[in-house]
C-alpha cells in the first residue's frame, strides 16, 4: 500500500438527509459509484441520490484515515459547520463536548480510558 498518494476524505448527504463519511483515492469516481448504486450492500444504496457536501485532500493515507475516523465521531451540527467553513462554531461545539466529557465519571474497570484521547 502506498503511503503517499492522493486521498480524499469526503462527506456526502443522502436523499434521506443522513450523512456518509468515507475515504477514496478517486473522489469524482467514488461519488459517481454511490449514485450509480453498484453495491446493493452499501449504506448509500437505498439512500440515493447523494450529494457531495465536503472533501479534504491528503497525500498520506494514515492522515486521511485518522481524519475520516475523527469526522465520523462528529455531531451533525459540527459537520454542517464544517461544510460552510464556520470554524468558530466547530470550536464551540468541540469545547462544549469536551466540557461534557470532563464532567462524566470515569468508566469503572477501564484503566485504559484517557479523557485527553477523546475526539471532539
């Protein structure tokens, strides 16, 4: 697997309003595949057509995968702020989520839990 290439993390909006986050090395082709419905087992198959709402280019696949995982953990409001480039709202939502996480009790029996590692 190449570590350095062109990779895209993307978010599409399905016809039912749900968001799907993915990663590809061919953004235009991948969005077309979602819309063509080539794979009946794909999450988006019954939710077509889809509309590309956001994409970010990466040259390192590990960075792209990490960003995709981070975005998958984001709330709908945070993703929608990202679509319009509203970074102040993203910061506020991340801050409010961090405050909430810090106020939650530490899970019992999970010595590996680290609140610093939680994604916002």
